[in-house]
C-alpha cells in the first residue's frame, strides 16, 4: 500500500498534474485578487466606516470563491477522470477499481481542488491585510490604496511566475497581469453611485 506522502510525491513528479494544478491556482487566484480589489474599492467608496467591516466583506467573498473553486474543480475533475478511466477500461477490457491508476487520479483530483481553492484565498486575503491597520496606522483611503497595490503585486507575481515557466519575459507577463488589477480599481472608482 502506498502512503499519502508517496502518492503526493509521485503526483508532483508528473508534469501534467503540476500543470493542471498550476492553472487552477493561478486562474482562481487571479479571480480572487480582482474580486478583492473590487470589494475593497467598492466598500471604501460606498462609505464602509471601518477596516474590520471591509475584512468581513472580503472574507465572505473568500468563502464564496474558495468554495466555488474547490467544489467546481472537484466535480469537473471527477467527471473527466471517470471518463478517462472508462476509456482505458474499454480499451483494456478490464475493471480499474482500486488500482494504482484510479488512486493516482483520485489523488490528483484532491491536489487540483486544493490548489484551486488556495488561489482565491491568497488572492483575496493579501489585499485585505491593510484594513487590519485601519484606524491605527492607516485611514480607509490609505488602506484601500495599499490594498490595491498589494493586489496588483499579487497579480504581478502570478504573471511573473507564468512568464518564467513559459519562456516569456517575466516582467512583461507581470505587468500584463498587474494591469488587470489597476483596470478593476479604476473602473470601480469611476462607477457612478
């Protein structure tokens, strides 16, 4: 019997498993970060009176996006891996229940769902940090500016990472991803109301 550690090590050794987990992490982290920037700017412009309330709103968004990310990926990967097992079973004329193939696919599904959920949690949590210091060190406006800066930084890190693994200039990829955060902040700022 293979231990969980051995299974995870084997799964992380497979480029296709790492690539899928990476895609889910970055894609959902991107969504979470943009959501956080939108929540922060919208909350401050709407007159939310204190940083703790902004954090609570952001954590509500984190719960929603994190749950969506984990649940949807779990179901997507469940269907896709089941379809793949059925194709293999038909080709091999054998049942693959409780085999290494099935265990690895189940383990990959857990890994993908976990990475999918971590992305938005990080993307939302990092920009919320300045609001813990609102009132003591920062005004609401200053906290919002720092939060947008942190969000743009998170997006830039995502972009730099993706650029570096794909042979692109990392700083160009970072700037492209970071620009999305600025666009969301500006659109929210310019919205009427």
